[in-house]
């Protein structure tokens, strides 16, 4: 399959009224080529971006006016040899010329745009989505754009109403546009099952597009179906090998399922793109699996490379890893370095983080003494923290509510809700379910302002002891 980078079209007409073709032309072309087996269309603004997308061919287009009609000139370049493979020109409306170009590039795989009305296509290209739909009520791409524009304008209810109107049209074009509208509709209505169904349909209709695969993978990972998520990330990476997010999320999915060797290999590949974040992510995966010495090593490498990375958070995580590895005095030394870093950055929460550390590691008197050192302007918040420690604050304990919070939390940042949910399960006599939740260690959260954060490790450790988990 050729990976075709489509650059913005260049307007050589001198007529600013035709500037819309600059971006709309590539968008129409990409949609007409999407889903084919021979050409994978990629949108690129520069040759540098095209190289990052592993483009094998580059498409350069300009357009002029000739005898009152638009003329698109194209040049297809081989990305490796920089030799021109094909050149030519096509006359007609923008829609006609771009569609003809799509068939030239992929005679068997190209499919028609979602409108055959050139005036509707022009209105859509100019951003006049309501007019485009009025000109062609089955113009799915225009409906999708109108829905997105309305949602972005802060009118989700109106966007849902528009999606309903579009989906009510049995003759709506195309199946791909319909699936995209179904995805927008489900997202706006917070319908998780609907989003999964829409992504599944999009992966069927456009199997060579990485976006739907990544969307579906995220849903699977959120549902803690890590093996299914990993498979989807691998499929997306087969299409887009240097997708940094896909590599990072794949590494987490592998680590969360206990596959540490493959996770390490994935993060090594990711490290070629984002070296510091890859080391930090690897450290977190080791931490979650109880490999505290390996976790600390990764966090320490990040801190040595860039002490300011993530506002010093790797140093804080190294302290927790060192403590859980069995050396509290050594962990204290690392935490003091982190607190000194925060103080140097004039972070007003430095004292509070120190108190949380003392409480989390079982030293309540020292935690209270640390709170007393907080600046006067933080007195009210420090008193609220004392109330939590005195048992005077409400700690969420409703099983159903905690389940919902846990299920909606990022698996890599679900430590507190997962611990509280496991605690509620034990109280309800559901120890097997609780035991499964305690398999992965919770990560310390940098930047968290939750007054309940200091309760996480004491309660997690107590649960593991009660359930005799080694």
C-alpha cells in the first residue's frame, strides 16, 4: 500500500474567493481515497511531517482558472528518489477535478464524495455547513462538520439534535460519514456502548485508518481488557509505526496485563521518539507490577537527565518505590530532595506534600507537625486535611458509586478509587473481586490535590495484609 502524503493545494488564481479549495481539496481527496486497499491518504502540511508519517509518495497540487473553469495541476513524487512519477491537469469544478484526480490515483479503490452537488461542496469548503446541508440534505460530511462545529461552540444539546436529524435520513451518504456521526452522537450523549459500536464500524469501513483503531483501543484499555487493547494498538502501529501515543499506550496495556518484557521493548521503541517520557512510563509499569527496584532505576534515570521533567515527579515516584522496596530512611532522603526541588520552584504545596508523605508511610505525628509549618494562607486547607486524618471527613464508601468512579478512571491513575472500591468490596464480602483489584500497585500521584490521597497506601497495604496477598 502506498502511503500518500497530500499537501495543501496552492491557489494560483489570484482570487481569494477560491482559497477554500486549498484545504477542502485535500480533504475531499483524502475522503475519496479512504478505505481503499492500494492508497492510504495522509494529510501533511510539510515534507517533514510527511517523513514522520512514513509517506512513500508526495502529492503536490496547484490550481488556476482557465476559460472560466478551475484547473488543478498535480505532480506525484516518489518520497525516496524524489522523482516525479506522474503529472497532469484536470479541468472542471473543484469537486469534479478532485474526484477525477482520486480515480487517477486509485482507479479501483476511490469512491465518490458524499455529495455530487458542486455548490454544496463549495459551501461546505467555505465553512457554510447549514447551507451545504440545505443544498444537499444527504451530504453526510457537511452534517458531520456542522455537528462538530456546534459542539465546539458549546452547544452540545443542539449538536445532538443535529445528529438525530442526520441519522434519521435513510439516504444519508456515505456509510463512513454515518458512522462518524454516530460516533459524535454517542460521544455527546456519553454513551460508552454507542461509542464502541461506532468505532467498531469505522474500523470495518476504513481498516487502514489508525484513528478508529486507536479510539477502540482506548475504550478497551479503559475497560481493563488489556490484551484486546494491545492488539488494537499493534494494528494501529502497523499503519502508523511512529505514533507516539499508540506506542506509549501499548506499553501501558502490556504492563497492566503483566507482560513486562514486551512492555519494555515497546517503551524502548517509544524512547526513540520521547526518551524521557518512555523511561518514566516504563518506571510506572514496573511500579504497578511491584518491581520497585527497577521502577526506581527508571525514575532516577529520568531525574538525572532532566530534573525539571514533569515538575520533578519522577523523583517523588522514586521515593515511593524505594520505600516500598523496604528502605524508609533511603526513601526519606529521596523525598527530601523532591521537597527541596518544590520549595526552590516556590510551589506552595511543598509542605503539604511532605505531610502526605509522612502520613502515607505511617508517621502520623510527623505528618501533623509538618502541617503546622504551612503558611498562614493555607491554614484552612490544612485543617481540612487534619479532619480527614481524625476521621471527621466523609470517605466515599458506597459500593455502586465507587464502582462507577473506578470504571471511569484511567487505569494508570486509578489508585485511590481502586483502593476505596476494593475496601468496599471486602466489607460486602466480595473478597475475590477485591483481590483482583489489588493485583497492580497504585501509583503515587504527582500534582494531586485530593485530601484523601494520603489514605491510599495505608489502606491498600492493610487490604493486602487482610487478604494475605504476598
